[in-house]
């Protein structure tokens, strides 16, 4: 039996029980089970690209670049980890020449205004590189219609230009409603 069918059966059970005082403990338990079953997670990726006019350019006075990931309205997003891919001026890479950008990242959930850290941290502290995700010690849920501000600041010598693609891996949390 799939999760949706189980959710619908629990909803039918809840509707069949009269709201008498002696049924309140059972209705409370049914409500708890229903709230657990009401969320269907589906894998999803969100990303931002610091490329072209938003590429990270090294200089004596590094300039932060802010880009935003807009969480779609259909579901909240639970971030499980992150990854990135970087190159220098679109140069080809091999396994032995992979670019690890000298860049700090500061993440902010604009829905609640909270930063993910007290200061910008090196990208390698937040994300795995070249497509290998780094999973976080605790998932972070961002509500639908909120945004995640990704602020990247290069700390590399003048003249170096990074193209950086930063991705959040996680799950969209779709909510069920009872079917009639």
C-alpha cells in the first residue's frame, strides 16, 4: 500500500469516529498519524549560477555577489546538502585539475531572515565539489515562496575569474489533502 492510500484510509477512519469525549484520545492519535503521512517527499535540486556577468572576479578588494534561489510555491524544500562545480574562465578540467574556488559563501533564508552561519565560510565547508554532494549534519527546511540568498565572495588574486554553479540537493515536501 502506498503512502497516499494509507493517508486516505486514516482520513476515512477519522471521519467515521464520532467526536465524543471517549473518542478524543483515539482521534488525537489518528491526527498525529495523519500529519506524518500528509507529507510526500520528492527529490529536487535548486541552484544558482555565478557565471557570465555574475562570475566571481578576484581583486584587491573582493566584491560579494548575491544571487537568490526562489523556492517554488507548490512545496516547502528540505535541504539535505549541497554541491558545486567551478571552473576558471571555462577552461577544460580533468580529475587532477579540478578547481576548488577560493570563495566564501554566506547563505540566508529570506523567509525568516536567518543566516545559515554567523559569517561567510569557505565553500568547501558547505558543499561537495564536482557533483558529489556534501550532506549537512541537520536538514534545513525553507518554506515555499521564500528565497535563499547565496552570497559568494572570492578571496583569490586579482585577474582570476571563477565560474561557479552552486546547487542544493534535497526534497520538496508536498502536502496531501483528504480525498472525498
